[in-house]
C-alpha cells in the first residue's frame, strides 16, 4: 500500500511540474499512466531492492480469525505445488505480485493466474467444509 501511495505522489508531483505544457494538449492521461509505470519500474530497479533477502521484513500472519487451520492446510496441500507456492507467498507472507514473481522466477501474469485459480480451488474446498460445519 505504501508503494502505491508513493507512486501516486510521484505522479502528482511530475504532473504539477509538467502541467503548463500538458494542459495545452490532450496527452494528460497517457502522460500520467507513463509516469506511474516508469516510477514503478524505477522503484523495482533500485539497488537496495536487489540487496535484500526475498522474505526479509515480511512476517507471516499468525492469527486468522474463524479459520479451521486443519481444513485450510488440507485444502492447501490439495493444490498443485505452483499454485500453493503463489498463494502462500501472496496471502500468507503478504508479498506483492512482483516480489512473488521474482522469488519464484516466473512472470507476473503467471503469479496472477495461478493465484486466482488457487484461491478459487481453496474457496471451493473450504466452502463445502464450512457449509457442513454450519449444519452441525
């Protein structure tokens, strides 16, 4: 979340500086998107990002309210290894899509699709568990 705030603030600053020349044309939306994309790429390329350990600074979530941990572990174990890795890194460790892709050596698109499929499978597996629990 902080990175998104920084990107937006950087974009607003650059828009403010470039406003006199942008207001005369119709390139405002394109310029804004380009500033945000370039700022994000610049942030990923910073040397301090390359020097850190992949999971350094991330603490796993230790408490999940109203979750049957055994059912969750069973559902996670039922996922294919790739989907399980992506779901755990994204939602347990709280890594971003880019960080997850970098750690696993796969594309960001693969992270997004594997995560979506994995979460859908988890939802299906856990929904039946919780429906049967509600009846009891």
